[in-house]
C-alpha cells in the first residue's frame, strides 16, 4: 500500500489526535484537502467500516482529492480504480440542490468514461450531516443506501491513477477537427450549455438568439448539439461556419443536416431555401451585406459570436455583436462564461506573452511551450519541414495578402506552406508551430507585429492569437533572427524557475 492510496480504517485511526492526522495527511499528500471534506470522509469511513466485517478488501485502495487540470478543471473527492470498474464518491457536508449533485456526477461520468478500458463507472454522493446517499445511474439520480454503496465497491483495486495520463483531446472535441467523435456522441455539454440548448429548442419560431462566449467556451459544440435536436424534431435548417473551412465538404457529407462554410453559399438566395432555422458559427466575421441578407429571410437565426475573434478591421467596424445586442431581446441573449477548454498554464502564458505587464498572474510551469532559434530562414526551413512530417506540427503565421491592383504579395509569410488564422479559427491541432521573425517586437511591454505596409487589411495580433489558441498538446515558437524576442520567450517559459520575469 503506497502513500496516497488510503485504507479507510487507517484514515479513521489518524483522527484520534491532531498531530497524527496532520502527519498522516502529509505522508499521503492530501494536506491541502479541506477540513470539511476530511470530516465528511471520516463519517463515511466509519459507516463503511461497520459494514465491512465480512469483507475488509473493500476498505483498501481509495484515492482522495484528485484533480484534473488539463483542458478541463474538475476535482474528485474519492476515487477507487479496479480492473472492471471506477468508483467515484463525492462528499457533501449538507444537502444541496439535487440538480447540482446530478450535474456534478454527470460530468464525472463523462470524464471517467473517457479513460481507456471501457470500464463501468460507479457514481455516488454522500451527505454526511444526514448520512444520505445518492447514486447516479443510467443518467438518473436517485436516493440510495450505504449498504448499496458498500456492495458496489469491487473487491479488487489497483494503485495507479489513470487520470494522470488523461489528455484534453481524450474528452474535449472541436466538431470541425473531429467530426467522427461528434457523430458518435463522444462529447459532453456542461449545465450552462445544456440550458441554452434546452431553452433555444423550446422557443417560438421567429425569435432570434445570440450566444456569446470567448475562445474555449464551447459555442461550436452548442450549435452542433442544437443541430442534433433540430434534426430530431424534423426541422429544416442550415448550419453556416462564417469563415473558410477546407473540410466543409467532408463534414457536410457525414452529418444528416445541411452544413456549409461562408464561401459556398449565396446569402442573397437564402430566402428561397425555406429553412426554419439558420445557425451561424463565428458570426463576428459576417460583413454588413451578408448580415442584412440574413435579416431579410423568414428563418429563425441563431448567432454564435465573439467580437474578440475578429480578424479584419472591417469586421470590427461592422460590429456584428453590437448589432445583435440591439436587435435581440434580452431573454434570447446567452453568455457562455464557463470555459470547457481550460488550460490554466497555456492561458497564463498567452496573457503574459501579449502583455508583459499583465497583473494578477502567478509564476507557473509551461510544459506545453518550447522555443528554438535560427539565424536565417534558409537554415530553419528544412527543420520545419521535418517537424511537420515527423511530429505532425501545423505551422501557423500572421496572414499575408495579395494586392488587387498588381497581384503582388504583401507581408509575406516566412514559409509559404504555413497556414494562417483565417484557416484555423474554430479548429484545434495537437501540435502548433509559430514562426516569428523581426516583425514581432515589444513596445511598452505589449507585443506588436510590424507589417511594414501603408495598408494592411487584417488584424495581425488577432491572427497571432488565433494561431496560439489552436494548440492542444505542444506549442513551439521558431524564432528567426530576433534575439530579443527569443530571450523574452525564454524568460516567460522559465518564469516559475527564475521568479524574476
């Protein structure tokens, strides 16, 4: 029995004296556990010990206060892993609304179900003040008993914690990057997202809806789940991705509803198609003429929008989010605040990278981020090509553009095979490469991109932000001939160790 894996009898014994309890918690690396949870577990442990006279095996193998923080913030009070099943018991001092209990166990059911092995997931909540037990089974919450809980504990157990190896891509999906997992219903909506889907599908036709939310709040997944519900109701509708998407034909061929990207639809003819609903993802990218064409249709319009993800000055000026605020009644405005794709480490890195003076951030390790340096592009190009082939990196840069008058390329990409923010918005990639040259610099502690042109039709930093926020596993900066930026990135990567950045 290794430290960190608890036998319930030894846990109860440690409560007899405060110094013993403190030492026990430190040995088992649970010294940060809340006092209330410690007391709740003591009550539960005593009850289970009373039932264990004929089977002491069930008292072994418990792991306390386990957190998942890779792409999804979740904490488990009590876990026990066995060859055929995973047991999760949540502890509460007092009764709370049953809906909150159900939502928590539903989340845990999904996350634990993403672990390899296709194991049975057993889920309980214990209320210590009343010694009440609730079980979540077959998507329903019901009151249970301590006897049922005890009998559901498998005899066998193992001490390894497979949650430590769980990666964000195991349980978080982007429909545009992983349409097959969406089609197989391998995704989860939190309570905030479920509420939106439930309310929107029950609204009278003709009531337009706005769903706001920053990057990582799951707007796209809400729209795709809405698409499922509208399909079940037999409603004719269209889902439009309001940017370019190379995989739009693949997605349209696999889903059982109409899907397109913005380049493959004539907005002036939408009225002729008689859709009951039109769902619009990344609608902050709509221009005025297309927006006005939408309003002329008889369709119910559902907009997912984030003004922070505009990529061109014209999109900022059109200000679709502002127009929707004026158009749509308050009860039909939704604001997704809870991030389903939350990586505190990467989020901290991005905030500090774009603004070195950003306050309220703590030194932290950045295991996903790395940086390499080359003097010249010619020296780096072969390395980048090998990186793309061998480790399947996607190279993303600030967009270049072609002039209408002469057809010449301005603000040329470092590598012609790199993609840009226009082609990655709404998508995610395992490994992302960000090439940087001397056009990137800090001015008054803020990151700037100097395109060197009198006219540049894009929002360069927004494009860079899109590139960096597309990563799931590994983010690599490749700096060419810009020693100062390389040193700044190094200081940020080693911030936790240096403590002086």
